[in-house]
């Protein structure tokens, strides 16, 4: 499964642990919305992943 995380700030310890566990079994991508303003790329990523999580 391909999982995309859209985050608005640096992940806290809980989120880091969750992502690490999911990375063991899935392909995980992370987009920091404060740093990445390329909305065309973000929309493409959303449609190319099975699950999108906004944190």
C-alpha cells in the first residue's frame, strides 16, 4: 500500500513512531506543506497513493 502523509509542521514523537511502523510494511511518502508549495505535484501525489493522511 502506498501512504501519503501531508504534514503542516515537524512531526512529533508519536507521528514519527507511527510513520516508522508503517514504513516497515508500506511505501510511505511525506510532504511538508510549509516547505512544498508545488500544488500540482501534491495533487498528483494524492491521486497516486492508496491512502492520504493529513496531520
